[in-house]
């Protein structure tokens, strides 16, 4: 039997996870293209950003990947806690709580990802290198963007 404090902590954690899950979204390429445009990404690069999101998270805003180096990557663009955000509090180069990248509002994800891309290019994302670099990018010609 768990002590009362442990039960409360477990309940609070589960409620927080459910709240995040209920706000999460799996984007399709057309909806993501619209969001990219609203957040200052040039149409020329929509395919690159969509391929990145698909490669890194399956376009799922709620994805968290725990890594062997004891960091984690968060959200649709898999922003890493080592350099770009902090777990449980604002921080990192994007001055964000990592958990804020897990909801369906991806404006902050895009803003932080632009900083990563400007500093390191798309090569900062290993799955982009494997699945997108030099490959055919998603076709958005039928999207109304």
C-alpha cells in the first residue's frame, strides 16, 4: 500500500499527463503547412519542415523521447532538454519549459526550432538527416495554403 503522499503525487502526475494528452494533436501535412506559414516559415521550406516533423515525431505534438544521456526530446520537432528547454521550469536557449512543447499550439515549437535551425541547420536533427536530406520532400501542392 502506498503512503498518502505517494498516492497524491501519482494522482497529480496522471492528471497532468491526461491534461497534456487531451491538448495534443497529430498534424497532417496541410494543417502543419498552414501553421508554418502563420509562424513565419517561407512556403519554399514547408516540405523541409513537414518532413522534419514527420521524421522526428510522426507529427505528434505529444511525443516525448527519453534518451540514454538522461535528456529528453519534446513535441512535434523533438526539441531537446539539454540545450534548448528545461524540464519543469523555463530555461535553455529558447527559455521554455520543455513540457510546453507538448500541446497543440505549436507556435512556440516553431519559434524554438527556428533558433535551432539558424544555429545548426537541419542537420541538428539526426532523423532529418536520415529520412529527409537529399530525399523527395512532402508534396503540399494540393494543400490550400
